[in-house]
């Protein structure tokens, strides 16, 4: 791995140099283990600790197949699917790997007693398999997490509808929280030249997801002037939705859970902000009964912020806790677009407010290649910015995932894989300088905090500000 890292850090390395590098027999990767899948049996979800289930193991380099690439991973990030994997919910991911392994002899590689997780990366192509022409060794890339076979007609209008559609690093093996990753070549996209490795790795999954969910015709089809209610507007997903709303001429109504998170939304340019903790919203009287008075109170508050208008779109991802309120506050003919269900999958709402007001509920899941490419293009143009707040080394991925599980983070939490420190990989410093405040917005917010994790990171040196990058 040292020779690979040296080649990446050298400004003189060529594609031929990378192609000539010998591949190691093994590499370090973050894994969960099949024989530990029941380790949290009987434990409440909130109390399941990713630091106990995630390991950094030496694993063999996988065989490279047709249409695939091996990528040296400089940095990755933690997503909520990393949390689900680490706590073995809603089921252990080994069921996904076993199903995939039955598809073909090549897919059988993925069915292993360990699962290398992670659905983001920024790095350098090391090898490409037969049939790959668009990418060469030495190319600096990021990867989106859509893995498809495209052997069915169903996927050729929208690849997310392919019956063999999977999320790489969650429903497949050999993910991005590792020193080397195996991807399909049609997952690869150019790395933004003005970003460091860890910054470039942060947007992938959440940026593409937010783009499809909010902007794409496959999602809400947001237009100029729309009022958009965004739950968790400073979080890993919501922070990109907020940026898309602002960049697209819409009016985001940002729901957050603290004054600190409200300040981040203001710094992004949002004006309509609801601090649900300060304003005391409780949408459930008990675990079985929702409080419709709270729905009405939320709707009134929204109209105070929008000049008397209801929201055209609700950007939903908390799920059970908020879904009833989301359906209620949407304007007549409006859209609730939903992905994920971090507070629970069993949604309940009053259907009278849906059917009689001609509202729509649209399900949205990640993004197809075109949507991911467009979302990445906006990153490269400096129209949308990473929301990276904190970075951990690969050995501390368990702590990084714990932070996301317990909502101790802002924006995205990054992981350095091969990169020895933050701030490396910037190629266009002029563009970077123009966008530096936006790039560092979530970092600056993190550093201004006084929470225990910030102090620990500064003391231990796991966080570097990166402004000199």
C-alpha cells in the first residue's frame, strides 16, 4: 500500500505508473462479521454500539471482473446505511450478500463471512476490468453507490428500477470504508478538482439522494418559488436539500433540533427556520396516538414564515415520527417525497388530508447514474458544497458511526482511508479560494462548538481545519 500511496502523492505519476504498480495481496477495511450478527440481540436500537461491531481487518484484494474497477480509496464517509449495517438492522446485511451471491459465479465473490461496508469514496483508479474504456489507472474519481446489472428491460428507462439494483457497500461487498474498493465502472465520476479527498468523498450518497428526491422529475420536481419543508435541514441529507432549494430559487423552511443547527442553516442562506426543540413540537401523545393539534401548530408556524403559504414539497426522511405532520402541512396538490425512515418504518397519517386535498406521496431511493452525475457536476462547479464537519482515521470508523447513530454530528462525518492527513488532493486552488467559506462552513461550526467530541478531536489531532489546503 505504501507504493500506491507514494504514487498518489507524487505530482509526476502517470497512468502508466499506476498500471505498473503491483497490487497488494490484502488491504485494511472496515467490516462487520457474520458470526457476530446476533451480538445485539435484545438490545434497544439506540443502545446498540457500532464501536463494538465494526472492525478494521486485513482482507484479500477481490478478483476484478468485466466492467469493474479497483480504486485506491483516499477517503470515505459515514452514511446512515453504515449505521444500519453496524447494528444489524432491520436485518443483518449478510442476507443481501447471500442473495447477490446466487446471481452468478462472479457475484458469488460478495458472499463472504465478513462484509466490507461504506457507500462513498474519493480515490484513484488502480485497475480496470475488460470492457472498461472510460476510465484509466491514475484517474481521480468519486463513486456513487448505485450497483445495477441492467440485464432487464425494467432498468433501461430508470436504472433505479432495475430488478437487480443494489446499494454498493450496503447490499454488496467491497465498499468504500477501506484502503481499496471494488466498484462497477459506471459508478465512477470525476473528482472535483477544488476539493480535498475527504471533502470530495462526503457528498456522494446524500447529494445524489437529495438531488433525485427534490430536483429530479423522478422525485418532487422542485421549481422556482416552491416552499420546501426540510426535516433535519443541517444533517447529512437535509444540508444538501437546503442547498438545492436555495440554488434552485425555492424557499427552504428548515426544521432543526437546536440553535446551533439553526445558525448553520442561516449561514447557508436560509431564512425560514423552525427549531423544533425550542418550540417544543411533540407529534405523538404516546407511542400509539398522534397529536393533530401539533400538526396544526406546525402548519400555522410555517405560514408565519412563508407569508401565509403552505409548503409545496415536504422533504421527508425521519419517517414515523414526522410523517403524519408532513402529510397534513403539505399544500393542496402538493408532494411529500420520502426516502429512509430513521425514526421508524411504520408510517401513520390521516388519509383524509391526502386524498381530499389531492396530495401525492412519492417514494425516492438514491439516484440513477444520470442524476448522480448531475449532482456531482454541481459539486464540481461550486454550486453545491460539501457539508463535512468532522473527519476520523480509518481505525476510528466505529466512533464516527456511533456519532451518526446518536446524532452527535453536523452534516457529514468523513473517514481518512489511505490519506495520511486532511487537506490533500486539491488541484484547483483558485476555485477553492473562491468557495472556501462555503467549503468550511460545517467545519467552522464544528470547531466553534464546545462539545466533548470537538475537544477530543482537537486534543488527539484527528481533526485538522484544512484551510491551508
